[in-house]
C-alpha cells in the first residue's frame, strides 16, 4: 500500500544476508503455502487493514495456513500498523497464531511497528532477525 512493510522486509533481508543466509522476498499475494515446506526460516511482514484484518491480497495464503503443517520451520512475524486504529497490528498476531498452529517454531517474539520503521524500529528488527537465526541454528 504505502511501502512500510516492504521497508521492514528489506531490513530483515539485509540482516539475514549479512549472516550469509540465502534470502528471497516474496509478496504474500503470489505465494503458495506449499512453498514453505522447502524453507528453514520464514519471516512474515504484514500490515493490518480494516478492523484488524489481514490484507486482502494475503487472505488466500492466510486461510491455506489453517490446514498446513511445517514441523521443521522456524518463523517470525512482524509488521506495521497505526495506533490510530483500535486493533493495532492485529494481523501480526493473526499470522503468528496461524503459524504456531502449523507446528512451526517461533524463533522470535513478534515486532509491531508504528507505520514506517524509524531507527529504534530498525534496531528491534535486527534483534528480531538475530533471535530467529539463533533459534534456527539450534536445530
Ligand atoms: C482503511 C485502512 C484501515 C486500516 N486499519 C488498520 C487497523 O485496523 N489496525 C492497524 O494497526 N492499522 C491499520 N491501518 C494502517 C496500516 O496498517 C498502516 O498504514 C501500515 O503501515 C500500511 O503498511 P504498508 O505501507 O506496508 O502498506 C489501516 C489503514 C487503512 C488505510
């Protein structure tokens, strides 16, 4: 929509690549949940829309996660929202719940960001990414 989550995804990707992780950014609209079977690490960055909904373009993926099982995956969820709304960043929690139910392991506590990631948020995202890496390396 306005690029805040794209920026978040780039920050996480930069940190992963710094740690020599082979990384790919994909738009949720064009991702099939089956592809997650081939991954070691999944990071979801999602904004929140009307009344706490996941974005329209992410809905198919979100629903497909209900039936999915990823016992070997380590994941983290982050995203931007706006505290103007009552359900601040609830899509982050929704994706977290869905992924948790797949049997995947949460590698880091979710990070919720007010709109565009400022310096302090960049620090939080770097920590988040390193926590995920540490968790994945324990496998
Ligand atoms: C119509 C509309 C509804 C929104 N609803 C919510 C909401 O319920 N909760 C929330 O935290 N943010 C809400 N937002 C704010 C967006 O999640 C926020 O602007 C986000 O940073 C956009 O991310 P993007 O730049 O990646 O598109 C809403 C924004 C719009 C335009």
